C-alpha cells in the first residue's frame, strides 16, 4: 500500500468514519430508483440493493426474504429501521 499524505489520510479516515451514513444515503437513492425503474434496470437495482444491505450488515435472513419478495413497499420500512440504528 502506498504512503498517503496527511491530507489523503484524513480524507480516507472521514470516508470510513461516515461509511454507514454514505451507504444509508445510497440505499435511500436506490429505493427511489427501484420504484421508477422497469425491466432489466429494475433487476440491476435489486442486485445493488442487496449488495448495499450486505455492506450495512443487515441480517442475511431479512435480505433473503426481501430478495425473494422483491416488493419495493418493504424498502421504506427497512430504510427507516437502518436510519434508526445509525
């Protein structure tokens, strides 16, 4: 790993300090997009939602249930739950 300047180290530290907030915001954006998307784009969004939930360490059983249902109406509740934890 290359040596980073103090400025770069601070940027990296802030990124990881705010990682959960960044991923939660990304999930919120994906929730909006999945409501509007159709076809293949919607399937890609569901894959991204699954990955984001895994990154946020959401329970695997709940992710599996969500991915089986693929019901966008479940997402706002999950998002509220995650935001309540942050």
